[in-house]
């Protein structure tokens, strides 16, 4: 190698190191104690996950049910959404709700699905990921948590009366209609009236969580029938939330957009975290933190 080439190569390495320090100097070197804690918790542990997810769900429920907003604004938002959909011929929830109402077996199954699977399938998929795909659990669960956080912003900024509350638009509240034999309240809310915010409709978290579950089952499922259920579950949920009069089509679309935003945020944060760990200032690498380097080292 010539002297000129050596100088250029040295300058490039210096520039790269300087760039890394410029990007991460505000974070500084990771304290040794913090690094040890991160090394312990980077691998999912069942008791930690129960505590963290339980606390997060409690906070979510509290904030979600505080975000009632003004009733007049909620009804105006609902009518504006419906008017926009009508203008472009997108109010699919109208004929879906009419079909479900006119078909009692479908109404019964839809009410059962709406009141139960949302609270069974999502925790079930989380547990399945933790047990069977633990190496992907942390990132995938972060997508769900961030999606839920983004949805709370929507509940606060745009309280929305669901279609079932617009009786003058000829919507029928299927949950209220079936509430006489179901365990859900006859008010039509999917949960207890004491803890349910009926204006938390935009975006549809039902649909965002269902789509997340479907993607997990399709992507990580090894059996064909598991992947088939993963494909079907989100679409049955889309049908049910509109057919029962609980969501507009735009709520469903917004729910999917919220999931996409949650995924982008989770992957982006992971990228930045790994960039920091790989910088000269962190004092350790991503492989060292996760224990991959130790596992990759052959035993002597």
C-alpha cells in the first residue's frame, strides 16, 4: 500500500470514529452497573413481563377511560366520518350492520367474538411468542406496546361516537341487542360500563391488535392451520367491529396505520439502540449485551 493510500485510509477511519462520537457523545459511556442490569433484562423473563405488561395495561386503561372528551365533539366527529364515507361510497359499515342485524346467528357470533377474542387472542399470542419465539418476543411486544400508546393519542385528540350511537342513521347496536343473554352490558359497550370509554373508537385498537396477532401467527407459525387462522382472524375482526356498529371503516384503516407507526417506531428505536451500542462510547456491543458473543465463543 502506498503512503498516499495509507493516509486516505487513516483519514477515513478517523472521520468515521469522529462521526460516531458526534452522534452519541451526549449519551456518554454506559455505566458498568447499568450495563449489567441491561444484560440481565435483555432476555425476556416471565415475571418481569407479567409485571410490566400488567402495569402498562393498567395505565392504558386509566388513560383510555379518562379520554372521554366532549360528547358533542364525539358525535360531531362520528357524523363527519360517516358523511365523508358516504360521499365516496365507503360506508361499508351500513350494509354490514344491516346484514348482521337481519341474520340472528351471525349477530350472536359477532357479539361473542367482539366481547371475547380481543381479550383472549392477544394475550395468548404474547404468551406463545414468549415461550416458542423468545428471541423475537422483545421486539414484537414492543410493536404492540407502542401501537397502543399511539392509539391513546388518537382517543385524546379525536373522541368519536361509534355508528351504533347514531340511531337516526339506522344503525342497530348489536351488542345491546344481544346483551340480554351475553355477559356484556346492554349499553352496547364491549366491557363494563364502569371502565369502558365508549368514545375511544378512532383508531380501532381492536383491529390494530387483531392485525398484529395475525401477522405474528402467519410469520412465526410452523403449522399450516396456525397460519390460516392468522390470515382469517384480522379479517373476521374487521367484519365484526363494523357489523356490530362499533367502528367505521376509517376507524379500521386508522387502526392499521397506527400499527404501522408502532412497528416503524419499534424498529427505529432498535436501530438507534444498536447504533449506540456499536459506538465507541457505549463500552460494549449489542452481541455482548445480548450474550451472543459468549454463546458464539467455542469452549476450550
